[in-house]
C-alpha cells in the first residue's frame, strides 16, 4: 500500500519558468492538501482539494499559483513565472476523511535560480 | 487570522531528561493533531485529540488537550536520541472546512 507519492523530489527552475509539482494521494484518499515549508518555519497551508473541486485556496497566492486534482491522475500544483521567493519545500498530504490525520509525501524541494 | 503558536522554537535536553512543550491557539479548536518531522524528512502523524481535557499516551509520549480546547501539551519522559526532530502541533478551527493550521514547531535536540 504505497503512501503519498510526490515527484519530483528536487526541481530546479530559472526565474520566469514554470514549475509543476505532482502528488498522488494514498489509495482511497480523496482529500488532498498542499503545504509550503521554508527553513525553520512551520507548514503553511496553501490549498485543499477534494476530487475535481477546490475546497479552500485561501493560503495560495492569487497570481501565478494554481492547483488541480482531476478525476483521473495526480494532483498538480503549478507555479508560473517562478521567482526566487518561491524556493521552498512543498509538501502534499492526503486524508481518507475530512478532519482525519494527514499522510504526507516526501515533498518537492523547489530551487529557483 | 487563526494562529497556532509554539514557543520556543528550539530546545536542547540531556538524554534521560523529561521534555514538555506547549501549543496555544488564539481560537477554540475542534481538534488538535501532533506531527513529528525528522531532519530532512516529512511530517509524520503522531496523535489527534478531540475532546476537552483529553489525555492520550504513546509509550513515553503524553499528549493533552486543554479544557478550553485552545491549548495542548506534549510531554516526553526520559528523552532518547531517537526523539530528535521537530514537533508540530496543528489545529483545526471549529466550523472550518478541515483546514489544519500548523504551528512553527519546536526542534528538539538530545545530548547523549
């Protein structure tokens, strides 16, 4: 029973490029969350999705960032025209039911040159 | 907005000593969860507390939810080097749509 799978583990982009981060939740989980973590900082909530629907995107910048969780396939966090300040670890988590424990993936470390 | 606070951010203990850390929310929580993240790793779920005053134990770890459901504590008895890591509390606001707000975490180091 595979856990939450995130890829790539490391992503290097130059300023202005696009970054696509992928997350496959645990089997049977339909609730997906994206968090961002900076060094020595906590996990900052970005977006909560439930199969094809964005439930809460209050933590996601309105410009350049978007997320989706299609009926088939992984959840995607997309960052357009990346800037140096986007460099961080991005964690995806999934849960079986609302308000249950989160299972985290290993994260994607995004570095913007 | 809702804040979940963990102070201090770092604590160093001698192996064998007890360790206690606290988590405080500015608003009432429907539940609180604790996670542990090892250096270079990802957060791993430890426990969820739902009821006012609830106490749960996991071997040497004791978790408590405050009576007002606005704070929580984690106590580790006789720390070991395997306890090293960052401990995050995460609260879900009452009535919120399942969004967990994480504290900044406390990084525990244990001197052997």
